[in-house]
């Protein structure tokens, strides 16, 4: 019988007991493992056929080390890569209120993206059967002060109709039999009585897929609403608005086309497939509305939450840091509602009067800072205040009299370490602590893994501090022990944005390795979120990696998504110390382990991440357990480390769940390049 000789990892262990290793060759457990192995499919050629490295994994089930944060896994959402407008936000009309504008590029990096936005973006003029018109975007008769631009169509000759078509986000996707809500504001000056508009869904060749006619136009702004049921499916439809009025000046604004089918049927809601994919991650928090988007390209473009609530027609569109427009139709109310719908704690991020340091620095003057601080206090009132308060009242009028139960507030995103930041930040913390001691403040550790602002956060006594890093897989593997020795007396740690710069299986594996280290320190690391979350395949601004890619029709979940889902759905409540012992010091397995216990499910959860090209034969010992349920579930993500999922081939790397037999001690073959979660029931 072999004896395990060397100790590779010793997590929170006290005394290592070397156990005799079993002969695994002819056991039933081994065949179960092989079954799992085979089902997993494409294990790399390097691993197949090579000798497996034997290890012993000892898990001390009787002595939990730390309690894991109940909020550990969540989401970070930002309108980047068309994540909100053109993505999660279900509105199908692009530039619905003619507010798109360019901002002068101030550095070369931004020039490409800031280029072609203008008030007629995504709109085309229609002149049918000899019709003639001229169009201009003007501001003389605004719908309201937040939404100043509108389109004027001067009717020169009616012909068979003049008007405009909206092209959506590279085309409008409609599905046969689905009904769409249409609304717009219009007025007709110097025209005849009883003129109206015909609003249609049309194909590129003019085929009409459904339409409705408005009531008579008047000389003052009126809202017109109707529904269209699509007679065909296409993702290249356009919304046309045509009048046969013989003369006059037609004004249009706030043209909207919304599918009735939204996530949970919410009005002004979310695209169901994308929202469901997020819900399926079972996130415990949602950080929103972004990172750099919050600071703004410059302070004038900072995300001010008050612009994003109330009537959608009164929200101020914004040119984002990412070079396109956000309508703020998906605004704070909708974010809070989405949090409620998916059971995630809301984590709003508010700017601290400092613009995004990657563009250029702009700081709010010290004597204007009160305004920015008041925004934070007012947001807390919007979320939690009584219906009799100013902002709580608005929440109630928007349809949610009950408070949203806000517990956390994030101040700043990833401010650079500058004297102006150090001067301003404490004033925000002071004001929130004074007015709302019940609210937990999440501060920022600054740019990068060196967390330059963490000492300031510690001095200010914030609840937790947010750190971000986008590095290569090797960094995540090398830094898997990052939190083992961190200061337990400072603020908790929030890994608010991280990714290993790629969407291969190996990237996902590297992230899983890092997560095992986070779970081991789940007392001090309170929250973690992968970033960015969503990317439209034709509008990727963050080229390194994103968690979910989508187009107008569908989406693809990356291997990174599946790792997040696997960890989030099998976190456990307490961490169990564990050790990996190997008999061969020359063949150190590249193995990361996390062991936890789920108290309510009465399960031991063992996460094994093999980031090497050798399979590993593990003898797993559950110490301190007397009765285990023999039937155990294994969820395995494995394959070619270079494999990726695409919209065309979404299932190259997907987790598979199988059943294996386990006991207080059992054997399991860990495939090369794999992440697996074994859930062992206890009686
Ligand atoms: O996730 C993309 C960007 O990365 C975020 O906007 C910002 O916080 C970070 O720099």
C-alpha cells in the first residue's frame, strides 16, 4: 500500500494525518468517475493516456474555520458593450428622443468611439410616391427641459406619405404573433384637421408586418399609443412613422417600441433571455449602474441618478464613457426592481464628484460638493424613505410604495489616488454616516491590485472596500492565496470587478482557482463579481473578455459564466479546512480545493479545480463525518483549455451533472483542465 509522503497544501489545518492510500483500480467509485470523465467529453489529449497523479484530499468536516459571507457571489452591471441600451433594456427604438450627440474627443483613445453620434442617428427619412419633406432636429418647443431635442418634419409635398423610419439597434428583432407597445409624442402645426400618423413595423423591402393609426394630430404635444402584433419574424425590421398630411410642420419625440414580453412582464422592462441568464446565476447582489460610466467621460456626463427616474420621457440621455448613448430608460427604479425580482441586494454606485481618471481629471469644486453629497442622501431616501418624503414619494408614484430595503451604498468606482480624491471622499463618508448610520458604505480601493486607497478606506472606517483587477490567468493562479494573510481588522474586501482577460475554458479555470481562495477567506471577502457582464457581439468596447455575449436574437454563456454559476449555486455556509497530500513531490498537481458545508441542505461541498494538463486521482477523506448519503452529485466543467463558446456553437464548454457514489472516503478522478463541484449529502 502506498503512503502519501508530502504535504502540498494545508489550509487552516492543525495536524496533518497521513492516511493509507487505497487501491483504486478496481473499485466501483473509480468506474463512476470514469463515467463522469467520459461524459465530460473533450479532455485534452495531453491528459488522456497519461498517468494520473495520485493525491489524498483530507477535509475536516467537524471543524469549520470561517463563516462564508451570504453575499459572496453577485453581479456587476454596466452599460458598456450595449449592455443596457440595445441589450438588457428591452426598448427596440434607438435614439428615441433624438438626443444623441458627440462629445469632443479629448484624447485619441476615445476618438474612434465618440465619432458619429448625432441627433438623427438610427433614423432615416421617408418620402413615398412623390412625397417631399425636410427634416431638422430643433429645440424651440421642447417636450420638457430634460428632453429638449425633437424632430421637425416640414411637409413640402404629401405624395404617398412622408415621415421617418427608425432602424433600431442595427435592425429591429420582432417575432411572429408577439405584440408590441408603441408610443410617441407628436404635434402638427399649420396643417389640416384630422390628419394622423400610420406607425408600422416594416421589412427592409417595405413589407408591412403590422401597423396602427394614431388619432387626429393637434397643434400641441400629445402622446399617442397603440399596439402592433407582428405578422412575421425578422431581426431586420424598422419602425416607420408616416403621415399623408398635405401641409404643415410635424413634430415628433420620444418614439418607443416595446415588446409586451419582458422579464416578469414589467413595463419599461428587460429583455427576458438576458435577464433570465442573469437570474440563473442566483446573484446575491447587483452592483450598478457601472464603473467608468458612473464617473462619466467628464463630470458633465457623470451618471446622476435623478436623471434616471420618473417618466421616461423626462429622463436626460447621456453620452457615456464608452462612446455611445444611454437613455437612462433603464434607470434607478428599474435597477432596484430588477434586484427585487432576482433576490439580489442593490448596490448602487454613486460618483464622488471626480471624473474617470482614465480620460482626464475633473473635480467638482469644493463649494459644489454638497450637491453631489445630497444626491447620495436623496438616493437613500428614494430607496428607503417614507412615501411622504420627497424622494420616497416619487418611488411610490412610480409604483413601489414599499421601500426597496437598501442596505449598502458604493461611493466612487475606482478613483485614482489623487489629493483631490483624498480631500473629497471623506466628506461623502462623513455625511452618509451622520445621516444614515444604518447604511453600509462600500468605498473604493483605487486602481489595480495594489489597492492604493485601501489605507484611506480603513482610516475612514467604511464597511468594505472595492478592488478591481483585469489580469492574465497566470496572475489569478499565482495570487490564489491573496486573502489568506490580509488585515482582518480593516474594511471587508469587495472584489467588485475582475476577469482573467479571456473567455477560454482556461480563463474560467484560472478564475475558479481564485474563487477557491476567496471562499477560504469568505469571512473577509464579503462580495465578488466578474466583469464586464454583457456584450453585444457587434459592439464590444471591452475587448478582453465579457461574461455573456448576445445579438438581437440570442445569447451565449461563456465558460466564465458557468464557473460563476457553479460557485454561486454551491457556495455553502462555512468553510472546512482541507489538505492536499501527494506522494510525489516532483509531480505537484495543479489543484485548488475549496470545501464548505451547506447547513440547510446538509451537504458537504467540495470544489476541485485542476489547472494542469495532468489528470489527478484523488482519495477524498471526509473527516469527522459519520453518515454520508452514498449518492452524490458532481457537476463538471472540463475540456480543451482553449475552447470557447460562440453564438454559433454555444455548447462547446458546458457543465454536466452526473451522480457518483461517495462515502466518508471515496475516490475521484479529476480530469485535466477541469472545475468540478461535488455535493455530498449527510444524514
Ligand atoms: O468593467 C469595465 C471597466 O473596468 C469599468 O467600467 C471600470 O470600473 C473598470 O476600469
